[in-house]
C-alpha cells in the first residue's frame, strides 16, 4: 500500500469520481465545461473532465468527506481488501483452494493490472467482484442476487450490461428481468439524486465525447482500439501520437467503434446455437465475458482483472487431469501481464519527435491478443470440452 500512496500526489481516474462526489454535495454541475477544483489546502484538480457515469458520484460520496490524499489511500485500502476477497472467492468456488495455491496467489499482488488499478484509483476491482460474484451466485441458484450484482456493475460502467445475454441464452428470463429492473431503478434513483441536467448531459454529450476522444487512445485494448489504430490518427494531449494505415479522421473512429458492436450480433447467435447442442454455462459465461471486453468501444487494460476467473477455470481443469492446452493459457497470461504503459512510453521515446506509425504500435496491443487467445481457448472448451487425458 505504500506504493499506492505515492500516487495520491498525482491526478488520476479517482480524481474524477472524487470531484464529482464533492460537486454533488454542493449541488454543482458534475460535468462542468471548465473543470477546476480546489479540493483542500494541498491539492488542486485542474482541467480533468469527468467522463464517468453520474452514479459514480453517488458511490464516492462517503470518500468525498475526507481530504483528497486521505480519501485516495482509503479507497485503495478498500480495493486491496476487495482484491484479496476476489482471489479467495475464485479459489474457493472453483474448489482449488489449498495452501500451495493460496501462497502462489500472493504474487497476484504484483500483477501489473492490479498495481496500475491501485495507482489510478480505478473501479476495475469493484466491477470484477460484482461480475464474478454474480456468476457464482447464479451458479448456486441465487439468481436474484446475481442479477442485482450485474445491474449494479452496469450502473458503474455501462459495458457489463452486455452480460444480460448470459440470462437470455440460458433462458433465465427471471434473471434478465431482475437485472433490467435493477438498472432501471438505479437510473431513476441517479436521476433523482444528481438532477435531470447532469443525468442527460452524460448520455447526450459526455458519452459521445468520451468515445470520440478515447477510442484511439493507445491504452484502449478493445477491438475498437485496434481498428482505430488503422483508420484514424491517434491524438494524445492535443498532439498526434500515432499515424494510421488509412486516415479517415472522425469517420474512422466511428467505424472502429461500430464494427465490433456489429460483430457481437453473430457471436451471440453462434453461442445461442452452440448452447442448443451443449449446455455449458461455464464456457458461455467465459465467452460472453471476453466478448464484452473485446467489443466495448473502450476497455482499459486494468479491466483484465476480471479474467482471473478464466485462469482459475483453466487451472481447475488442468488439476482435474483434463487435456488443457497449457501453452496458449500461459502465453495469454504472459500477454496480460506485460507493463503496458511502459511499452507505450518506449514507443513514444523511440519515434520522438515523430508520431508512432501504426505497424510499430501492433506489439503494444498485447492485452488484446491475450483476450483473443482466451476466447479461442474457451470456444474450443465449449465445442468439445477439455477431455480427460489418457495419460492417467
């Protein structure tokens, strides 16, 4: 935690939610045109627009009563506790919890996505707990609680709403209704608490501006981020960071965001047909989870924390003597552990003062490649399963 406290001196994603919560308390706009806030005697947050959903301002209200640095440290203590709980939750529910695995899991405290989540004060751990917790609740027959968890995750970040297909493809209509009701009730509550102006500004102005600005950002690991690398200039800090293969400008960014969403339709149809043949709910959840990360217009690298459940499933299958393709799984884990931000900075320094060409940026998409490998792995698992090895 001493490592994370050093980041309290810098402006981060946590700053957006902290300032939004303070603004909510003061009845000030959550999305001001010229953001500049003196939060205490030591910290001034300037020129950091709020791109997060209005529900986050409500979520961070308790932290807004503390000085900024103290609130950041407290938030990371909560994140640390949730991360340890998440690891324990996965190991226990997959029946792979033993002393050896528990000791080996301590290395996950050094995992790059976790350390950067802590540094940025992000919500990826909270989302992962809600999503993975929802899966285990549903698997144990607690459909209502699981649906509520997925609804809450959608309130925090919109993309978990994609997981409603898990209920639909399993024909769990009640779960889908509860999830949609949770989202609707949460939206209504948010509208009441933050006001109609803040609520509608987010959906009509902030979301379009957010996607237009960040879809090309080098740290976006979704398919949209990859396609934008080919179709539009990458703009960072008002300057051109990278040059594309075909520069279609703003149209290229819109195309890059739209294509993965369109591709998600045949993927869902494909999964529906496969579920007609074999009811493998575990592989279905894994594939929908990965598809969610891949087709979202914006997926930041630290959100791969949610893939811990997938590596847990692979580990359990391996320990049960099934013929798991270990090399792809290990290679995917490696790709999802690389120091992503440092690789981006290395590219910038290498090509400075010129923009980074699109082909040189391809190695920096390692997290995307890791997600694709996992998708193929679990598709193979759904199609034929990891049968028991004949060696035993």
